[in-house]
């Protein structure tokens, strides 16, 4: 029997969820949330021992939940469903606690997270970095530690690109393994429900509960493959990759391949050609099969960039569609033969990352860049698991995706868990309020961080006290050395830590006095105009001590 203490602990967690949501303010993550009192009441009645008892989750707002509007990020499209999508109901029946519906690229059309009238989520790593889409809110909700897991959808990469840009795990299951009944279609023949979590084991636990056929779902499928030992898998990667000039991502991917032994190289031109069919070929016209009438009847309801993408489908004829089907069949046959000699294909999830400003400058072209190594998966009937792969030298998140044939989901997840288990610690340099004994140091210790030791920066930084009272470290060759500390913490917790770090602070590489570098918190230079320069003191503690002496 569950104790009263356990019940209180669960209810306290629900209170904490909403407190943290309120503290983040208008972050563009949520479109709607459930009633707080109702969630606390449900939390008090969920029995222990269910597969997901007490775990909180969010649902992308193109998936139906009875009692909450489904908007697909278009207010004029919104409706209130009578029934909850079967995939969500399975999670509720397993004891999970739904917090709310999350933001997305409108009609799940886009990979940026910047195409919604409900706001624009930013990556938890800050610096103006996009969150990725279309499942933007779901990924940020998990990475920021607001919920334990979340559902998204994935047609072209929407369950993988946001995972990559927020340093979490994303599972894109085999098509049909999770029911799409009650999901607003993007491209009906390709749509998948995806899963976000901070670690592989939790994502797999959700997958096992969520999968299964649902009555009335014509796209549902069953199937399985024997679970394989990761040590016996034949691993391959692409013989040629384009990182769009991003040397940091290229270097991170090369380092990530070091997690595997005996990696062979294969050409992937047929995969890329298949991916091009999604937005440059007739499959974009499939989106009009469900949304064409709405577009015609509500010409001003859809964002211009979303409309541009959807309307491009009108140029394809029925003959074009059949030519695409025929060519895809040939490319699928090539891919099927690939699995005769390879078990897992490892690729970068994204070849480069973008800020919101960079996406605004070229929203269509850079969206295609983000999908370069994701958008072929559903066309070719592949399973995929995305895992974090550290950071580039300038503090941008890197990521790997493991691909396998349909129904290889559990084997991919086991391999993903194996490689992330060996690389789950990250060292962070802190300069101010997170130092030992300072007010926000608990944010490190609560995440099981351990102190590596004290250090100093190279003599090329200035330290400022910002008007908010927060210290900010800025690279400046006229500066000096600054005292810092190095802390080591589980990599899966870094996203939730950074989610609480306000702009203008973001993650970057800090040069140390011993000639090495560390990832740590830097301040953007624009923010120091009205700040107090405290470099001469040599560090935050020295400044604080001097200030206390002046006050006494």
C-alpha cells in the first residue's frame, strides 16, 4: 500500500511543476495546461506500481486530449475533441500525469520551432539558438525539467531535430508502432508519434507502454525483430557528409563515432534523394489532402511561411505523384539491401545549428538544412533513436541518430543506452552564483554534480556585475584572469540547469590558464554597457567580499 508520505511527495512534485512553469514566464513552450487542482487530485489517486506511476508528461498540440483544445498552432483551426488519442490514453492508464499541450511549428510543418503564433521557444542552451521543430515545446519542456517525458510527432525529423538542439533523447518509432489516431495529419502516410525524455531508459519505458494497435486506426502496424547484442552489431556511417561549413559539428561527429568500434563507410546518396522527395517532391502535396480545404476557407489564418510550404504542393500533378512513388520504390529497394550488410547507420542528427535570426534570414533553405539527415527516415520505413553527443567548441549542442530497419526500435535503444552510459558526465565552468557556497550552487548539487576543483581563466576575460545583480563573463583581450570552479554533472541534467539561466548568459567555451578549455557560462557583450566592471577583483567571490566590507 502506498504511504501517505509518498502521496504527499507526488502532490509536492505537481506543485513544483506549475511553480517552475510560472517562473519561466512566457517562454513559448505551452499552448494550454490542465487545471492545477485537478492534476493534484489525480496525482493523489494514481496507484503505485503502474509502469509510469507519477511521471509527468506533455503532449504536442496536434494530438487530441479530451477537455483540451487541439490547435495545431493555428487558433482558427482549433477544436475541442470528444475523445483522447489512444496513444495518450495508454500513458494515462499507465499512471502518467498529463500537464498540458505544447507549442509546435504550425500544422507540424517545419523543423525550426519558429513558426507559431503562440510564441517561439528557445533552446535551453540559450544564445538565441532555435529549439528545433516542429515538436518545439515538447522538447524544451523535457530539457528544461518541466516534465519527465513528452510526446511529439515526426514526419520529417520533428522528433529528432528538437531533441538534438536541446540535448535530450528522441525516439522516432517505426511507422505505425504508435497509433496516430487522434493526431492532426501532416503527411498522413508518413506521420509518427515520437517520444522525448532525458535518458534512453525512460524513453523506452514510455515506448513500451504507448505502442500497440488501436481500433479504427488504418495505419497501425505490428511487427518485431529479435533483440540484438550491441557488441555484435555491424555499424556504418556515411562516406561523405555535408556540415554546411560547420567545423564544430563535423569535429563533434567524428568524436562521437569513437564510441563505436569497427565503423564502416557507405554511400548514402539514395537516402538523401528519398529525403528530397518530402519537400521538393510530390509528398508535399499529400499535406494538402487534409489541409487544402482549410487553406482555401481561411486564407489569412495560416502563417506566411507555413502557407508557402503547403501551397507549393499544388504544382504537382497526379502523374508526378506516381513518378515519385515509383522512384521511392527503387530507393527503398536499395535501402533494404543495405540492411543485408549493415545493422545500424549512424549519422549526425543535424549538420549545423541556427539562431532565430539566421532562420529568419532564410526560413525555407535553412529548414531544409536541418532536415538533411532526418527527412528520409519515414519515407524509407526506418526506425531511429537520437542521443546527445556533447558540444562544439562554441557551446552548441551536438547529436547522433542511430537508424535501423523497421521494427529494430528496441535494438537501437539498447545500443543508444550502451553508448550514452559510457559518456554521461559533463564538466561545466561556473564563475558566479553557482560557485561553492553561493546562492545557486544547490542547482548543481541537486543534479548530483561534484566539484572537480578551482581554476582560473586565461588572462583574456572581463567580469561584470550586470544590473540584475548577476555576474557576466565576457571574452576581452584587454581583460585578465578570473577565478572559476569546474563542476562535473550528468550530461542529461545540463539542459534543465541551463533552462534556469537567463539571457544574456549562454553556454560557450572558456579558455583556461593552463592552456585547456572548458564549457561554461559566458555573457553576450551587448549586455555590459550599463554593468559594473569588476575584473580587477579577480573573481566573483573577491568582489562580493569587498562589497560586504564596504557595507560594514
